[in-house]
């Protein structure tokens, strides 16, 4: 067995449970540890017990925390980052999201690491809507995309197309969609009962859930207004008194005054349950009757595939690749339209428990077939191995090498999965 390839991952924060953090954890958990050694640098904080950072450390993967605050990214911070990279001596640096892409990419190249891979996991930010710093870092990334990274991984076909249209290097782009752990996210009848007991609602209460951090892109206001429409009579809707609304994610708690005001306007405060950040997402997902997504901007949201993997039908907005994920197993509606989202949820309620169970089974079968996590991991491994081989030969990778190492834009991932709970196989996750 040859020397292991050392891959250094650079990410902003591991204290939350976002799409990038989840994707990184899944990749580290299922990579071939005999071929690849992994380490992680976190610009801010790795979090406490139960966070993604804690879970990654429990895999045996070293996590280096720089502890920076938003306003602290100055010369000393860059020096600290450079020293950490040099100490690790990685073969490849894989960055996640705009700030690590640009900052980490530049510093890694200055440290002599030539194979740098960027990771884009959202639609391009819009001026005036995104944070000013995020927008300007995005614009800098557009300029540097032709020179700093060897490859740019996108998790969504729409995000890839939009970034190319925005000026990012088309020849560097590689499409590797998210995959879902069907062994971890699976139907769980016990979760349905235990979560309802925790919430203090009837055992036969219907739960409609929204899993998303509190952010303008997630458009919680549309979800709350749609809940208000379907829970009381008027505007063409018949009141459903048996439906409760479960919201969780960073900033989604009773202390959020803006969210509380929106809920108060519905007159249905007692039907909303704000749970904040959770560490038991498979249990919570499996307890839902319907999962909703009200976002105005996404790429390839993990929460949709995770809900489907739990056998829960979804009502989502038509952003990013949401429509491709859901297919004909749920409802897809225009963003920013509370009435349309409410109607999609009502339609799923109307088919009854048996109908939702059947639709949920189809949803789970869809993600297991089209988006198996093992196939995603294999594509990343192929990308890393190919770049290292090219470096060893002192040859830059050819522009069309991506066709051999990752799914091209025009083709979906359909390789069979061998993760636990899907089929038998040989790949073993880290405990």
C-alpha cells in the first residue's frame, strides 16, 4: 500500500448544522481511510459537544480551530492559517464556501500547495440581499477562479450554471451532487410517538416541519404565512385543527422576536413549536408527516433528501435542484408564494396517512437510487487521486479529466449504494 494522500479541508465554522458542514462530515465518515488522511481547519469555531465539529473529531479526524471573529481576518490571521497549513503539509487543500475558497485558496497556493479545490454550495449572492462582505468575496472569487483552484466542485447543476453565467471559470467546474445516508435517515415509527410526547401534542397530531437556520434565503415568513392559511378558514382554505408546525435550526427559537411576531400575526401561536438547533435530526425528520422548504435560494438542500430518506413527502419551492430531488414524490411550487406552498401542503394532507406512507416510500426509493452517499464519496476520492497523480507527473490536469473522475453536468449519479441500510457492501464508516 502506497503513501496516503493527505487532504486538508478548510471551512468557516463547524458550530452549526448547515449543508456544507453536513456534506463535509458525510465525506469524512465514509472515505477510504487506507488511501486518504484527512484534517480540517476551521476559521472560527469547531463548536461544543454534539456539533458537527465534535462529531468530526470523534471520527479521529484532527480539527484545527483558529477562533477568528468576523472582523478579525487580518495579517495575523493569515499568518496563523499559513503556519497551520505548512505544519500539516497537505497534498490537497479542499475549501468549502466563498470565504474559505478565496482566503484559503490564496494562502494555500502561497504555502506551495498547488492542488486547491473550491466548493460552491449555493446560488450566486445578489447585491443588496447578501452580506456586503459575502458579495465582494464572491466577486473576487469570480476573478480568481481561473487561476487559484485546480477544480471547482458544485453540488447543484443550477448553481454550476449560474456561477458560470456570473463569470466563474467553466473549464474548472465539476458537478458532484450531495448524497444521503439512508442508513442514518430512515423511517422510524418510534420517533413519531416520542417527538409528539416531547411536544405535548396528541399522538395522532399531524406535524409539518421546516428545518432551516434563520436567514433571509430560507424565507421563514412565507412558511409561517402558509401555515396560517391552511390552519384557519378563508382564502379558499378549510381550517385544519389537527396540524402543528415544527421549526428548528440556528436562530429558530422563542427568543427570535421577528419570527415570534410573524407567528403572532397568524393567531395560532400554540400550534407552532420552535426548537432551535437540534442534534437529533434523524429522529426529528422521521417524526414529520410532511417536510416543507420555503427558501428563495438554494443549491442542493440536504434537508429535502434527508426527509425523503426518512419516508416523509416534501412540499418545496422551485429553487436550486429542489425539483430534481423531489421529482414526482411531492409538491414543487414557486418561491415567495405562501398560498402556493399552503396548497401543496394541503394536497399532501388530503391523501391521508396511507397515501403519505406510499408517497414517502417512493421518495425514499428515489434518493436511494439517484443520490447514494457512497457514489458521492467515490467521486471525491477519484478527484483527489487524479489531481495527486497529475501533480506527481508534473503535469496540470487536462480540462476534460473531470469526465473521468466526477459526474458530468449532463448526467445524474445513479450508481448503487452500499451504505448501511441500503445494501450490503464493503465500505465501512468510521464509528
